[in-house]
C-alpha cells in the first residue's frame, strides 16, 4: 500500500494528468481454478498485451468471469476457491507472497457487470473513493482536477459537472457504470478488467461505454468479458474463446487477432460460436 508521504508526492502528477505508470502486459500461465472439488478452469494461458483491448468470449459457465477475477486476486475471496498457475503483470507475479493484495488491485482495476457506485455518496466523492482506500492524500485543487479528468475520460463530465454533489445512486444505469469507470481510473490502474459492463444497459449507454473503451486503450490495458459478439468485434484488438463442454473445466479453444478470429477462425467450434450456431 502506498504510504501517506509517497502519496502526497505523487498525487500532483495524478492531478496534472500524468499517469503513475504505463499500461502493462498481463499474462496468465497455466491457470487452473476450483470451487471446492469442482474444477472450473484447466491450465489456461493467455497474454493480454499492453495498450490493447482483449475480449474474453464464450458461452455461460465456461469460466470467463472466474478467469477475470483471478487476474486481480478476487477469486481468493471465496472461501471454497483455490487456484494454480501464475498471473504476471509485466513479468511480476501478482500472487507472490511479498506482494500486497491491495497493491495488485490498485494496479489492476475492475468494473463489474452491475454498476456499483456508493449510492448515498456524491458523484464527486464516488470518483475519489479509491484514494481514501489506498491512503492517497490530495489537495482540494488536486481532487477537483482529478474528478474532472476521470469523469471526462469516462465520458460523463458534461452530463454531471453541474451536479457533482448529488448522490451517485441518482444517475441512470449507464451513467452509474461510467461513474464506476471514472472511480477505477482515479487510482491510475495499469490494467482495467470489465465483466460484461454493458449487459444491463440500453443501446445508447452501451455505445458510450464502447466509445470510452476506445479512448482509454492508449492509457490502460483493458480485458473485457462479453457475450455480445458484435461488441467483441467492435471494441477488441485480440480475443480469446473459452469453452467448457460435457462437464469438463473451461479451456481456451482459440485466441489471437480479433478480426482474424471472426473472419477466418482456425477451430470449427470458434466458427460455430462467433456465427451464432451455439451458445
């Protein structure tokens, strides 16, 4: 966890719009996962390149969301959960014993399927919530600048700039999701994980989230789980197709350049899935 003295020194850089660290490559090596005795992932390996959007696709129950939670150490919060393998953030294993879980989650942020702003907390304070959790101090001007910057990057600033002190829970569903993105960005993650961020949103809100993803890709590595094949084709640079068949654990059937996977997949199962013949 960042100390108060360090945070005080680096926050002016945040407020000035200068990232703390560059986007990172995230790499999973032979990751397997269990809930109790039930194995849900089997030796999954995947590289998620820096400054790119990687989409995780596949039918329900194939382990995509479990894999996503493993990428920022949320899987271990479940009492019956266990895992094997490694997750490397620029070649540093986030599961190393000497690495704090809070530090891993600061560098690898998460946006969930259902928007989860703090409903009674103001829009302004929602954006800054992660600073308090990470013991980062800031001047009032620094906070003001950071709130505007993050809401702008999340495509929300123009809609809420005159009501920053109103509760975050009063926003529409799409606005709440973009508020959650702004909150994640405030602590300067190197990777941003998104678990079906548009599944509960209307088409207009979905388009705005996709526009935000496109604008953020140069600043943060993005990994997104989606069941929407058109969305995967629109927003991602690379794609990984997960599948669990006949009660077996989830595996990656195929991964690579998104356009190539959709236009000329190497595996017949991938072709069937992306063309809507199952799933």
